[in-house]
């Protein structure tokens, strides 16, 4: 039984993304427990981002875990390391459970499950679980200087799209309805 | 790190106006800081290269992605080049200011500078002696012209070594020569950094840093030192002088003219013009009691040091001064003037007046100042201020009551005249205080304000900790203004000092924290160190001295130049905000460690001002030990946390 109250996704407005990679740095800092980049670098901690700004046809496109409902990575994970969190709908990893089979890396359509040689396990976006639990935005969202990245409730997104579609339909209708009168 | 909101300032006058400004919906630097967050971490680390348009290239600080830019420049090369350019810009600012002062001396000698005169003949003669200029002639103007010509030639010098560099102790000069960092011409060294940091020129990070050091030394032992020395010749050598500081110096009943910026040439003339009977008469006709001059930033320090003109505030108070609604004219020249001051002044009757041919502000009154018509320009500015006074809206005026007493005006020549007396060597009492174990050492605490640290807190907290540990503190710039506001530059502040330092301060009647001037006057601190070495008993080089430097709220490129030349002169220097090079382990390692083997001085980065103070104290103790000095006479007293600490947890770094 899903107890989740809403479905959220990270949406990126590509028009606003300047490929600054602030989300990458913020992500790596957050998952090593830092806010200050200098402290993070000097600490010698292993810093790995779980969101990537990927170059495609001369532009930067942020790519990360989409927290799929029927997540292939969860389906193939033989050790139960990856699971769908019933309360939030986010795909999370249980620390220490990963056996390094890399099946999730093979099946993820977004390349969002990454094999990390140093830790010997798979790393992926956890939607900043601990951080949002404390009432804050995910760090990649807070770090975006152009606010290209937003957390969106899927239900809201559908409603917005429906409104846009309604407006388009009406405009089309009025344009075509008026013509024969002339 | 906690995200708790830090107080914006520890200064009561500033807090009052911050609240007032918020209620009026005025936008200040702190608000704009919030709006630019998050700031770019690539910039923080210094690993974004925009040197050529193969880029911008950014290096992956986590070592997985790009390891170098398109050209092959690594994080180390990129960070070194970026930093060198910052330092060159800072050196350029001080040195261009210095050039203009020397040029004013030339015009004064030629009789072309209206209103100026040689006020300090002894210092002019001393410079002439140093430069090997014949003084057979009784004609002072002739000597002034020759001194100025020698000085100007140093700016354009193409070979050999800058003249003032020869003031450094021999061992230090030898180190510079050996490392190839002894500066030639002031302009040339800055140009050379700009060339070397072009795409595909100097590709050895440490070599780039050394070129940066050479340009910085051309500032500290060149541009800045000329600015200080020649200002003393033209405007008089400062002597200990009483004055007041903080926004409470502005007056309801007077025409308030706030000078803000850095160069003393114009403000000197404003001081003169404000005393002219016809100007005062005009002010009275307009309904004012008189003219109140007050300063912000280093212009303030220049006229405080020489004339005792009160200080309205430091860097982060420039907008707060405008928000009093009581400033009739804010007269600006160069450096540290917020572009935002224009819009803020427009909310009031305040006339923002730009004066420098180097700095234009859109939509303000421009009264261009040139040395040949200096007094007339100054008069014109004051008349504009009087005109604006008539439009002042008393209902918008909010002047805080806070103003604090201070004593300023300490220089290498005057610093211990009180201490040594007229016929005794000036630095002997200081050196003896150190060897006797009453004074642990000396610290120069300097620099700006930044919105990233609670305003004034970094300075005041550090300086209180230093004096508590018997470290005599000398200060310049906005740091000096911060501590003056906190009352640390009153002789009574001796009671906050450790027992040994307190005994000496009370015996001579000085404060444990001494104001030595503006940011170009950091050259005074270098020369004070030279005098300490010359006096004897404390080693043969600046790096032997039990001294340290710090900039607890720095933000400007000028501070990068200063910290670099101070460290390269052999003095351990602690900065709060790290240099933007932390993405390069090689540059970081050199500046914070490797430099010491080369120069005897190095940098450290520490945001907590008390921890930073202890880095300085530890360093001073290390030097005392190396000199074979005995234990301190007294143990430091318990730490009293009453004045400077804002409510909340420690570590007030925003």
C-alpha cells in the first residue's frame, strides 16, 4: 500500500540552465555533509555528485534520477539495496546492502545509478532525503542561481498543463469560429 | 555549519539604521548579498578560467571530470593566474593613487597646484637625501620638483630596482633578488603580470605566484609607500590627534559633507575650503550652523590622521550614512564606492558628487577635481552641498546618537614620540617592552568589511583577543574604524589589555590599539618593522620579528595585494575569507607553507577571529623563542566576553 501523499519531481527549465554546474557541486557537498566548498575540499572527503550536467549538441542538460514509479533499478536489485520509499515515492539506497553487481547501472535509462569505485557501491540521487526531512529544499535546487531547477508536484504539473491546453484550444476555437462569418 | 541568521553588525548605530532602512524599504548591501546567493563555488575555488575564449573552462574540483582547460591549463595554473590578476589590480589601485599624489607634488613644486604647499619640509628633505638630490639650493620648490621627478620615474622604471625597496633590511632584499621578485618599475610589474597571465604565457603556477609577489612588492614598497610618504610631505606628517567616530558625528544643524573614497588630494582641499569665511557665511545664510565634514573609508582616515576630521563610518556604513537622510553631499573619488549609492542618494535630497576623472557614476553631479584648480573645485563642491542642505527634509532625518572618542595620527615618525621623547631613539621603548616581556609582539590588523562576516565583529573580536594577550595592535583602513567605534582607540582601552601591555600604555597614556592611517599607509607598518629591526635586539630581518598581520573582514583585490606583499616581506598574515585559490593544492600549499622557506612569511586562512588571533599569538611566541626572549612577565587574564560578541553561538561567519 502506498502511503505517499504527493509525487514530486525535479524539473529543469532548459531555457534557464546556463550549465554552471552549481547543482553538481552542491550535490557532492551535501552528500559528504558540507555546505562550504573550501571546507569540503580541505576535508579530503570523497566528493561525488549524483546529478550531472551533460553536454548534448552544444548545450548542457542536467541529468539525474527520475525516481521512477516502476523503477527498473529497484526491480533488478538482487540485494534489496535499492527500494522505493513508500512515504515519499523516492527511490533510495540502503547503505551497506549494495553488493556491486551493477545491474542497476545497466538498466537505468537515465544513467543515474553510477558505480563508485572508491566506495565500492552504487551512488544515486536520494532527493536529499535527510535535508528535505529537515524542511529544506534539496541542495541542487537551492544552489541553482537561475532557478532553472525546481521541485514540482506532479499533480500541479498536470493541472498547469491542462490549463495551458485549455487556453490553446480556446484560442484555436475562437480563431477558426470567427472566420466563416466574414 | 548552522544556517542560523547572523546579526548584520555589532555596531549599535549601524543596527539602528539597518532597521530604519528596512522599515523604509531601502535596499542595502546585505539585501543584495541575499539576492546573489548562491555564489558560484567554481569562483570561490578559483578554478574557472575566462582568460581566453577557448573557454570559459572549469576544472572539476572532485578530480573526475575536466582536469584541465582547453589549452591544458590545470587547476593550479588557472588559480595562480586568476589570483595574480587580482593582486595586480589591487596593486594598480594603490599605485595609481600614489602616482597622483607624486604628481601633485610635482605640480606644487612647479607652482601650478592651486592651494597646495609643502607642509612637511623635514620629510621632503629626508626624501631628497635618500634619493641623492642636491640640497644646495634654498629653493624648496626645486627640491620638490626633483623628488617628484625621481618618484614618477620609479613608476615608469625599466631597469634596476625600485628606490624604496632599498629601505628593506639587507637579508630581505637578498631573498627578493635571489627569487627574482625584486620589483623594477611599479607600472611595469603590473603590466608584466597581465602579460604573464595571458593565455599560453607563464604556465608554472609557482612562477606565476612569484610574478604576482613582485607586483605586490611594487605596491607595498612602491606605489603605496610613495602615496604615504608624499602625502606626508604635501599635507603634513600626522601627529597624535583626538577626534570622534561613528554616524553620530553627523549634525542636524550643519551642512553635512561626507567624503568617501581614497585619495587625500581633494579632501585636503575640502578641509581648507570648509574653513573659508565666505563658505561658512553661505552655510549660515542657508540656515545651517556651519559645515560638518566627515569621512567614510580611507579618505576619512587620511583627513582624520592629519586634521582630526571625524569619521562617519567604515565601508559597510556608506549606505547607512545616506540612510540618515542628513547627508547633504557625499563626495566620492575612487575605490570602494558602491554603485548602489546613486539610487540610494536619489531617495533623499543628498547630492552625490563624483570628482575623479577615473570614476564616473551615471546620474550624479560631477565636479571634476584637478590639482591645478583644487581649491576652486573644493569650494564649488561645498556650495553644492549648501544648496542641497536647503532641500533637506527634517522628517526623513535619522541620526543615531553613537559616536566614540579616539586618538589617531600615529606614524613611524610620531608613533613613539610620546613613548621615546624627543631626543631618544623612537623605537627603543617598544623593543625594550618586547624584550622585557611586557609586550608580546605587534600585530597589524587591517582591511575592509564584508557582508559575509557580521560587520565589525571580525575586527573587534580579533583585536580584543590580541591586546588581552599583550600584543600591541596597529591598524589601518576600515579595520581601524571598526575598532575605534568599539572604543579600543581611547587610552582608557588599556584596561582591556593584558597586564604588561596595560602598564606600558598607562605609563605613556596611549591606547593599546593605534591608528596608523589609510590602506596605502600599510607601508607605515612595513617601515615600523624596519625600524624595529634597526633598533636592534629583535633579529636581522622582518621575519625575525615577533609580529603578525591580519585582515579579518577583507573583500577587495587591494587586500590580496597587501596580504601578498606583507607575507613576502616576511610577516605571517592571517586572512578570514580564503584567497580564491583553494581549488589548487599547489598554490594553496605554496601560499600557506612553501612561501615561508622563501620569504620567512606566509599566509593562513581562518574565519574565526579568535582562532585567527591565536594563530598570530602562536607565531609571535615562536619568534620570541627563536630570538631567545624570556617568558612574558604576566599571564593573560581570563577572556571577558562582554563587548564584541553578538547574541548566539560562536563562529559568526555569515
